[in-house]
């Protein structure tokens, strides 16, 4: 084979080789069409969001109102009657379910409706136009506006309790047990002087279905002591209790829980009321036991 034949074979192999595949390149027109479609899709998504936004807002409001009505409600603190525990402008969450699972306890901070029983503790000016009234109603519902018909106080006495002030050391007593209230009674942040448990004496026995309540700022609180001339003798009906305030949620630097102070966990205090109905029950059965015994003796 000659050199010329070798060169022809090489050329034939080169001509018969399969060319390497290359990535297709879109034309300028195709690229432009693609960008236009992407823009339309983006605009469509944005338009869909703005159409769905009112629905989402309505659903959120409805859910919030349902939760408020049956489970947890926010309340705005309009006065200083619970200082230092609660400050003016604080927002608290109130558990509306807890008293379906347990009884109201001494030391609980409760929110209750004072309509037809107590005069308003604060006066809130009535809005002058429908828009303002609607905004105020929404603000009250979400705990960002005050409600003059609702009060927040601490439970001191529950049904059957004998609440008195003051003992020889100036303390409030419940069923003869003195309360150490230093942890929550108002203390002036400047002078560091603490309120007295009460500047006026009182001596009450809480009737069934009622509560004796007091504010932590004793010199400022318009509480059960100031309503002793009312039909309830200063107490409030249990069925007017909205729920238990259990946490401060605003402002952020004051966030925290509202536990029952230790003074209300004294064994002597806790045992005082439960023992009463049992004792009454035993006493009431004595005449019946006596009559039954006499009957058996006569029969023999």
C-alpha cells in the first residue's frame, strides 16, 4: 500500500466520523418569549395573593374571636389598682377555661364583669361616630383598648371564708390565718414604702356564690372594701368572673406569669374552709343517729 492510499483511508475515516453533539442554543426570539411567560406567571401569583389576602384576614379575625369567646382573651390594664403586679398599659391573657376544670382559688388574679354590681373604676369617653365606636369595639375585643365594665383584682376570700382586717400586726386574716402580702402589695419605687394591707378595718364572711377581692395597690384600689354598702356587701358574684389572668404579654420587657403567692398555700388556710362543710355534715347527722338509736332500743 502506497503512502497515497494511506492518506485516502485517513480522509475517509475523518469524513465518516460522527460529529460531537452540542447543546441547543435558543434564539433571541425564544428567549424573549420565555421571559414574557415568566413575568406573566409572576404577576399572576402576585395578583392571586392580593385576592386571597382579604379572605386570610377574615379567617384570622374569626379565629381570634372564637378563641376570645371560649378560651383565651387579652385585656388592657387601664388603672394602677393592681400595681406593682400590673402596670397601666400592660396587656394580660385571661384563661376562660380554667374554672371549668377547677374552682377559683385564693390568690388568683381574676377579671370579672362589674355591670349592674359595681360602678366603673375608670370613665372611658364614648366615641362620637360609628367608625370610632367600631374601632374601639375591635380594640376592646383584642385587648388593646380599655373596657370600663371589666375589673381585674386578686381573690382574697372564697365562699365561706371569714376575711378580716386587721390583726395586732396590721395583717389581713382569712379564717384566722394571717396573710403575708409583702410579695405583691404595692411598694413605692422611689420611697420604697409599702402600702398597708388596708387603711380601714373590715370584717366579712363571704356568702355562697360570692368572692371577696382586693387590688394589690391598696391605697388606690376601689375594691370590695369600697362596696360594702352594695347588696353583696362588697363581694362579687362568681358567675360574673370572666377568667384568670395568667400571663403578661405586653410590653415585652414585662412579660411573665401571674402565679398564686405562697401565702395562699399555707396548710392552715387551705384546711380551714374544707373542714367546715364536713363538720357541719357530721353535726347535722347527730340528731338522726340519736333517733335511730332510740328506735332500736325501744324495739328491743
